C-alpha cells in the first residue's frame, strides 16, 4: 500500500424540482466520498474546483476544507459530503483538487479530472453509431491520456491522479 493515497468518488444527480429550464437554471447535487487508502493519517485542508457548464462558463470554488470541515482521515476511514451547484445548461463538468497534509508533515494534492461527455440520448438500447462511439471514447479516454503527460511535471513525486468519466453507458440507457 502507498503511504499517501486517497480515493475520491463523486456521484452527481440532477435536481429537477429545484431547476427551471425555461429560465436556464439547472441545479445539481453531488455526493463526494473521500477514503484514505494509504498508510498514514491525512487531513483535508482545502479544495479548488472548477465547475463548467456546456457554454464554457466556469465557476471557481476555492476554500478551506469542505462543507465547513477539515476532516482528518485515518487509514481506511471515509468522509462523505454532499454539496450542490447551479448551471446555465443541462450538462457540465467539474474538475479540481484537494490539498492534504499527512500526519508526518508531508503535503500532497489529490487531483480530480472529469472527462464529461454523454453519448446521444436514445429511446432504448440502440447500437451507437461509430461516430458517436468515437466522440465519447476520444473525450473520456483519449482526452485524459493526452492531458496526463502535460500535468505530470507539476505533480509531486508519488502523486496520484483520479480520472472520473461520464456516464458513457447513457449511449445504451434503457428508458
């Protein structure tokens, strides 16, 4: 097991009861689960997120801790929180990082990359076209593969990168 290792899982969900599509308002909640899978206790100090809508508008979310807390995660411990965001479009992406300090004084960032593109909506289980499949795969797989070498030099030795993908399964979502 690595000394400094954090697992981040994000589950977004649309809140139609709080959204007003006719006014260009789409509200989403997201639940983040952060687990210390390393050997050393580590404390989440701050976060730095970019929330992007499909029109390219970006909202930056920065600050100490998350939802008013700076949890100290013992090895194997999990911290979960739910927050929300408002977008001007029905789809968007989030990416960013968490800054941690381990109990032994080591400082490290956990980078979260979100490759967010949905496949086309269908009325049932339809085979995607080759062009639709290629568009999803190029964004969700090839995009992060090309991005990683560009950010690698900025990462500390032993850094970890989390890559979140869209719900690519929506290409064949049964309605």
